[in-house]
């Protein structure tokens, strides 16, 4: 009996023992880590990667000269420092120390020159955690351009592994079954979350124990330093190594740094049961990287998606404005379907029966007749009415402009869309005369008379198109930008009273002065206030500012008296207003690039990628669309924004436009929590839904079909009216509705 009681007491004491992490020094320059009495980190010596001895050119900060320096083996390490002229700096010998810091240790190396040093701090956390804080820095007058340091050796051998990497290739692998795939062969890399690395975390397991690691501190700065932690298999261990590197796209002002700081957390556990696919899955061991999720909840809380009509089908129609890159010819540079001589045979838009049809039969099959062929202004209204019919018949949520035109682009490279409404081709902006009063963003054609402050006429013009929009109120990207429209006057349009204005006229370039014979400019102030609602024969008075160098004349302003002769509307506005008047919602594709150059030689340009500039660009473009097309324009597809945009920029956009949908192409895990995402090739993985259970994504059913009827019906069942998905289609909305009915869903 005593033996049994003694055994139970021993078991009770053993069961009550609390697991703990211990960091122990091993000699003067090494350490090891124990968890629950088990050695999880082998005796390790943190040290910089050696690049070898030899003579190399350096800037010597002590002598203030540039000279060849004989570098010893101990000095030849990868810790690169430059002065502000870009010259490499000689650091000299580095002294290494290992000191106790409470329950942890600090390993530090300090160099003779440039105030250069780095240190690794190890600190136990809870009963199974270990914090790694890595800091490298130089004096303010120098720049840290790169380093590579070994941190420690994990006591793992032939481990299976999985990480937060989630590239499209992983979705298509047959063994993934909608979850993450492992084991990951070779080196596992952890860096700033991007479209491929949704979570900066990894889990490794061998025959003895499991280890999870995550990067912290990634979301409390505008853009975390890129950095990279690599976990590489060695003969009898896994080496943990950190290297510098900065974010993918940064401004020149912030490219060089004086300090590099990273924070990682490791957690240890006993061996776990492998996942159903026969390997350790990251989602099965999320308690080993939950520290990242806790931090993410604090810095990037989940933002709910805007509401939409659940009674409608979850269909988003992407419309290409009837332009195709394979229609591009010298006679049809924008690839318009309706400019092609054989437009009726376009199998993407029209049925085969349209080829021989004419008159009313052709109109019934296509919505168009032969008279509609040609420039967009000829077919745009019929096209918009066709869009409205399709949306009503399929109960689609919205119609989004995916492409407004096509162009060969610079170096004859095909740009298969000009995706932003800022850059509609002039053919697209060609205007159509419309009946009724002027609406916002229409052009009012008027006979105008320019009056001085005392009422004297100083100029007259007939048939002037004035834009009923005040673009000067929109957010500006450049400091001195002024988008208010200018009206030009030539000599024959000016009267004698204009003499003093002409003498002090400003803002006229040489080309305008000599080629166009411009004598005088005025800026129209808030034209929409007087022009919106105006009808033919109405007389309105607008404010104008003379562009002159005489402050007294400029301050008094002028009056622009306009007699309305007609109202014109751009083709894109004809399309948008036809849909919004029919209570249909619309949207547009937005890029973060600028298109530069003439339509036949366009190329993409990116400017300074500071966070504030990105935010201003993003918000300006959304404001522009909303101002022009109204509140029913609320669906925006963001082409490659989230991969290079700080998360707080997207958070600000969600607060600025809470009723707008922003579907980000190439999203990362942060974008998934803040805005909607692009998920064309498949449904969400377990990791994505773990990041945001209410995530909303665009999916492309046609990419998921394999044309086996039973399989395709199952695909429809998995996404039809599911709260996580909206089906994107082009020309196939009716087919999706038919398939849903066949699957018993509609």
C-alpha cells in the first residue's frame, strides 16, 4: 500500500511540475536553451557570416580618407556600412560579449568604427516561449546597407515543416485539399507578409518535438523593414539566420537606414499528431504561432465588408467595353469590337446566328445593328442598355469596367487594358449631344461673354464647351496642382477693354503663344454651381479668375456670362448614367501606376512610394470616380495594390469609404482582414479563413470548372450565394444562373 501511495505521490508531483524555458551560457561565447529539461537549442554561437580576408577598398572614417585596407579573417564579415556618399566603410575589429539579462542573455558585438554594433537578446516567455530581439545599428552619419548573422542552432533533425507561404501554386496541388501544404523542402523563409507569405510564421517538427516561430512587430510601423529569417537544415540541426533587406517598394528618402530591428518568438511543444495529409499542417499547430494573431488583432482589427443585396445572385459582371487585344490593327488601334469589319462574328460577344442577321433580327440577337458599328459614341448607349438587361435578368450585384480600351503600348508590348477612367482614350471621351438639363460632369456648349468687374465686355466666344465639374476640389497629388479648367482667348475674341489684361497675361507657354496664338487665359471657378441643371437657351453667370501677373487685376475676378446652346455627355458617362438611372451598381478597375505617353506608345510609371503619396493617389482616384459617377459607383478592383501598400493605408480607405468594396489583387493576410480580395483560382484556404472568417473574395468559376458536368455543378454549389464569395464573370452570367438552377440552387 505504501508503495502505491508513494508511486501516486511521485506521479502527482511529476504532473504538477510546470514546464519552463531556460537560457544557459555555455562557456564565454555560447548559449543553449532548455524546454521542460529538453535541449531545444544546441550550444550556439551567434556570429556574422564570414566573407574572408583580403585587400579591399574602404572609406576609413578615422583618417577620413578612401584607401585599400588589408582585412583580416575576423574583420571580413558581412556587416556592410557606407557613408552618405555611398562609399563602403572599414569597421575594424569587433569585440563580442555574452552577458546575463535577468532570465535571459544578451550577445553583443561592437566595432571600432562608425558606431557599428549588433546584438541578440534572448528572453524566456511563459512556460514554452523564447523571444529573440535582434538590433543592428550605426552612427547617424552612416548607413547600414546589409548584414547576415547566424542566431542559433535548433535541435531538430530531418524535420517536416510548413510556413505561412500561400502562393497560387499551392492552391492547385492535389494534396492540399484546401489547406496549407507541407512538408516544405529545404530552407523555410520568414519575412514581411506579402501575397505569397500570408503569415510570417512557420512550424517544424521532428521525431522528438515541435517548434513554432513567428515574426512580431510587423504592423506597428508604416512599412516594416523587409528583413529575412531563414531556417535551414544542417547535418544535425536547423540553423536560424537573419539578414537585412528593405521593403519591396520604398521611397529613396527611406531606402537607407541607421538601424535594423527585428523581433521573433519561438514556442516549443511535444511532437504533434500529423495532419490528415500525413504531415504537420500550420493550421493544426496555430497555438505555436498564435502570438502573431494576437498582435494582428491589436494593430489590424478585422473590418466588416459593406452590405449588399442578398436577394440578388452573387454575380459581378466584369465588362471589357467591347475592346479586345486581338482586334488591334492600325485602323483599329484600340481594338474595339464594333470597329472590326467582321464584328458580328465575334464569338465572345455574339452568337453564330448574328453573322448573317440584319435589321431587327440582328438587333434582337446582339442589341446592335450595322449602324452602331464604329466609334464608341455610336454604340455606347445600346451597349449600356444591353448591360442593364443582362443585370436584371441575372440579378447581378454590379457591373465593373475591367478595361476601357486596348493599346500596343511602349516597345510594341500589348497593354490589354487602360484600366483607369483617368486615361480613357480620346475616342472614348468623344461627346454625344443629349436632351434635357446638364448633369454633373456634362459639357455645356455655350456662347460666352467675359465681363470686367465694372460690367464692361472684354471678350466674346461662341460654341465653347465648359465642363460642369469642379476638379479643383479633388485631392491633389502634387503640391501646386490646380485642375480647374482654363478657357483660352485669341486676339480676334478680345475687345478693347482687354488691353490691360493681355499686357499682364501669364501662364502662357511659348508653344501656346506662337502656335495656338493664345493671348489670354481665365480659370472657371466652380462651374458646376451654375451649369448643373441648365437647359438650352438658359443664361447663367459664372465666376472666372484672370491669369495675369497683376495682383490687383487678379484679385477682382471676372464674370463669365454663358448662353446655353447644347448639352454634351462623354461616352463613359452615357454608359454609367444609363446603368445608375436603372438602379444598377457599377465600378471600375484602379491601378497604382500612371500611364504615360500617347495612346499608341503608352508605358506604366511609378512615382515616389511613400505611404502618404500612396494614400493620396488611392483616395484621389476613388473620390474622382464617386464625384463623376455617383454613390452607385462603389465596386473597385485594385490591380496589384495590396502587395506593396502599407496596411494602414487600406484601413484609412475603409474608413473614408465605408460603403465601397475594394477587391485587392495579390492580397496579403493583412489585406484579407481590412478589405476584400481576389481569389480567382479557388476558394479560401483554412489559413485565410482563420485570418478572417468573414472574408469576401472574387472567384472566377470559369477558372475552376473542368467541364465535367458533375464536378462543375459541385463547384457552383460551393460558391453560389455563399457569404464568402462573389462570382466574377464576363459574358457568362446567364450560364451561371442556368447552372445554379440545374444544381437546385436557384
